[in-house]
C-alpha cells in the first residue's frame, strides 16, 4: 500500500486500479488480485493508477496521430 506522510502520499496504491466507465460516466475502483469492484466515484481516486479501456487507448492514439499531422503541416 502507499504510505501517507502528513499531507502527501508516497507512491501509488498497490493491487488496485481504476478505469472510467463511459456508460455510467464514473470512475470504478477494483482490486487487481480478485477483480472485485470496490467502489465508484464521479471523480478520479487519488493515488490509484488509471487503467485505460480499449476504446480509450484507440481514441488517444487517434488524437496523437492527428496532432502529428497538424504539427507536420505547421512546418
């Protein structure tokens, strides 16, 4: 687990991930060992790594490709 020192946290929480559910528009926190859903929130959880879904990865790659195209046009 991550360690809290005063008002700061050292490192991410281990064995937990979160992802954004596009259907419900909420962040879902789950345990990576059991796969059990722990909770949902409308905002991101602090200190928990974000797992990207396949559609999120594809849209990020598409945005990066579009950015490269616009940068090449500017040169």
